C-alpha cells in the first residue's frame, strides 16, 4: 500500500491518495482523509455490495475532505460489480473501470451518485449499455466506452444526459468510442449536443443507425459522418437545424431513412439528396418552409420522388401560400418578390471660384506744372472775306 497526502491550506484538510497494488480483496482499514483510491494490477474479480460502506466510510466525508472523490479500478480483472456497491459514496465524481473484464453495466451502480461527472469503461467485454444508464447521472460530462476489448458491443444508447458537446480532442484515452467494430446502433438523443468531433463515428465500421434527435444542432458538417458508408438510418428530428451544406450527406450512400422533421429549415441546397440513391423514407414535415424561388429545386425533387416523402410538407411563407402542401404547388407559384422600381435623383452643385488679381499702387506720385507768362500784345484780328 502506498499513501500520498497533501495539505490544503485553503480548505484546511488533507488530500490523500491510497494506492493498493496486487491485492485480492478490498482492504479492511483505511485512514480518514482519503480522496482517491487506486487499485493497480489486483486480482479482484468481484466487488460486493457494501465494500465501500464500512471500510471506506470516511472516503467522502464532506466535513473532512474535498468533495470530488475518485476511485481508480482500471487495469484489473473485475468481472462483476454488485448493485448498490457505490451507494455510500455520495460525493463520488470520478470512476475508472477501464481495462477490466466487465460484460455488463447496471444502472443500479450509479443510483445514488448525484455528483458523478466522469465514467470510464473502455476496454472491457461489454455487449450492451442500458437505455436508462443516465437516468440518475444528471451531472455526467464525460464517458469513455471505446477500446479493443469492447468489440462485442452492438447497441449503445446515451440518451438523456447533460453532455453539451463532444470535444475534438478528448482527454479520455483513447478517443471517446474507440474501436467498436460490431456496434450497429448508437443513440445520443436528448443529450444537449450542438457539435461533434469530425470523424467521431469512423471507427464503427458496421454502424447502421445513428440517433441525434432532440439536441441543439443548428447545422451539420459532412465530416461528422466520415466512414459511415454502411449507415442506413439517420435521425436528426427535433433539433434547431436552419441550414445544411450541399454535400452534407454525400458520403451516406447506403442511407435508407432520413429524418429532418421538426427543425428550422426554410430551404435546402440544390441536389442535396442526389447522393442518396437508396433513400426510401424522408421526413421533412414541421419546418418553416419558404415557398419561393429558392425552393424550386427541392419542389422538383419532391415531385419526382413523392413516394419517398413520409408526411405532408406545408409552406410557412409567403402568407398567401401558408398552409399549402408543397407537393400541390406548381413551379410558377414559387416566386420571389420583385422589388419596386425606384427613381434616383442626382443633385449637382456648382461651385464658382473667384480670383483676385494683385494691384500694384506706386508709393510716390510726381506732378510737374509748367508756368507760362501771359501774352502782352493785343490779339490779332483776321480779315473776313464776304
């Protein structure tokens, strides 16, 4: 046994890590103040109910320790865990059960873990995950289920959790789902998701059904669906999707059923469904479709493939077409409003610039007067000839 303790001066308690190496059963003595337990390379195969009740009664005493308790049971030979085993660990936040021989998971393991945030189950022998596993895990943020050992898992349901996103670079080893070669169905419905890492489903080579309904997606990237060349059913209903790229479904050439109902779609790109040669059922109802010139291509496709449209699809705009079934419209009714012609008046302003030429005024003016004396002889009278 190895014990490492540090004193938290801020909260005035000791934080201790207990490491049990090569043990065959749960230890009987544990000093107060433990915040983390490590069981490494042990031969424990079964953890009975009550294992953490008496022996570990001080493990998560909120008076003595940090409330974020952790138990590391990875890398052992655990085959089963009895229901209620962790009931007394009310402040357990982290449980590491990876690299064991677990073949099943019970929801009763977590029935009293209201503060539980991280669960790691990768590299086990899991064949299924209960549909209601998140019923009591209201604060769960991370879950790891991948790994080579979980290659028998055929169905994975992660509905109703509080995951807000699956980050591109996950901190869990390995990536979130890892290699699950036999997984045929996965549900992440009602999980508060608004984004996904690119290629998150690519290790699941046999995946046929993906349910992403009742989340918060506003758009989708084609990279989300990389490697899903065998996918036959995709449920995207009850999201907030308002736009889709033209090539978002181009890699889903085996898709048979596509559900896009109950979103915020107003129009779709031209030829968005062209790659879906095997598509048989398409749900487009309960979207605010704008029945104008931008819907012409979708209208043409719907008319040519009317047998694939499962429910009637109605116009929301313009007002004179509101409530009309799109399939009943003619192309000349799908028009965009023409802006009224306007007259533009230009006002020209003429500016006149006056230039003042400089005037040179002499500083001195000279005036000369010449005096002539008066005549002294009488005037001469000229003779007049009559």
